[in-house]
């Protein structure tokens, strides 16, 4: 016999049941329906598997986009924290003039750290990093200027404040010119913002599709049990008692779909990690994709089960009320 039909223990002896017993019986019935509602999924394994698979794929796309945005943001933060202003000094400055400039610049509230690179240090750094150091051996004199590497404060690392600080520093008499490569960072921030909006839009559209998928699946299940529901209404079963197994089935669909989405996302991250490792190795960087954290996994399962509940709740309230027994 289906789980939808179960004799209500509050029948003939309802008057002798106290409120505490009613409360206990209520949760016993709910727990039993929660567990046995899984059987409704196994009764149609192929159709259930297709529904869960479609839900999992629908939830995979926004979850994957979220991971992409999260990792791009982490890269952006690393680059932003390393943003610096290079100030190239005029030729012929004495040690006293350079020391005076260092003391003056360090008094700026906009500057967090200042580092001086002499002409000799610039040559050494160029030889170690560029790979063309031997070319300098053919020159009669050192062509590289001395410079200051300025690390702005957190606020002045942003695009507009950083540009204003650069313009201010270039007015110092010891400074020949300055360099701030900030335009690419502004473009990257714009791309990240666009990706965030895209994730939200795609997630909303796919969540609506998940609700419709579960709603249609539950509707077909209700139609297949129409006669059973009519009998239950004839014997006095309440609407909530009839609806609960379908709602729990929708929640199970959501949980299983969320688990499928998590497994697919985990596999995609594992599959892409080797390729990304090769690319990061070419740039002498150590970058690893950050997957879903435990809290994000919990949020995914909560959202998936919530979508299952919404789809099932909408379907049962719409279709079960339309089923009435024929008393003729």
C-alpha cells in the first residue's frame, strides 16, 4: 500500500489523546513520511534519475560560475595588495638630496611603505629578473636610474586615489617621472563585477527552472495517484496529511540534485587543476583553484532543498485541491 494512505491514530480515541501525545504523534507521522517518501523516488527509478540529473546540471552552472568569480576575486586581491608606484629619480642627485626626498615622502599620509633602489641595485635586479643582464656588460655606463618603490595605503591603492597620488608625487623636484599600471586593474574589476551580475542572473533563471521541473514531477506523481487521493479524502484525511509526502519527496529531489551538482563541480575542479598548474608554472606562480568550502556546500544543499520544497509545495496546493471524490 502507498505511503499516502495511513490510518490516522487520532480516530476513535481522539478525545482521549492529550496535547503532548498529539505533538509526539504529529512528529512521528512526519518522520515516518520523511523516511518513506524516498520510496516514492525508487518506485520510478529512471524518471527520478532523470529529474535529479537535470536538477544537478541546472545547479552546477551557477555553482561553477560562483567558483570562477571567487577565484578571480582572490587573484584580484593579491594583485591589488601588491600594487605599487614606481618613481624614477633625476640623474645627478646627491646622497643628501635622496635622503631628504626619502624623509619627505615618508611623511605622506597616503604612503604606507617606501623603498629606495639605487642605480647599482637596479642593475642587479634587472640581471636577475630580465634574462638580458649580459647586454648591460657591453654598455660604458649604467643606463638605469635610481628609483623609489612606493606602496600606497589601502584606500590609495584604488584606481582614482592612486592616480591622484601619482600626480602629487611627480611634482616633487627629485622625481623625473612616475609609473602606475592601474588601468588593467580597473578593467579587471569591471570584468569581475560583470561576472557577479551574470552569476546572479543565471542563478535566478536556473533556480526558476528547477522549481518548474520539481513542480511538474510532483504533478505527474499526483495524477498517477488520483484515485488513491480520492479514497483518502473520502475517509476523512486532511489536506496537509495528503500533501506532506509529496512535499518531502520534492525536498529529497532537491537534496539529491544538490549533491549531484557538488560532485560535478568537484570533478570539474579536479580535472582543470592540472591544466591550470601548468599555466601557473609558466608564470612562476603557485595558483590552485579554491573549490566549495563547507559553508558553501551547506548553502548549496540548503538552496537545493528549498527549491525542491517550493516546487513541490506549489504543485500540491495547486493540483491536490482540484481532486475531489465523486460521490454519485
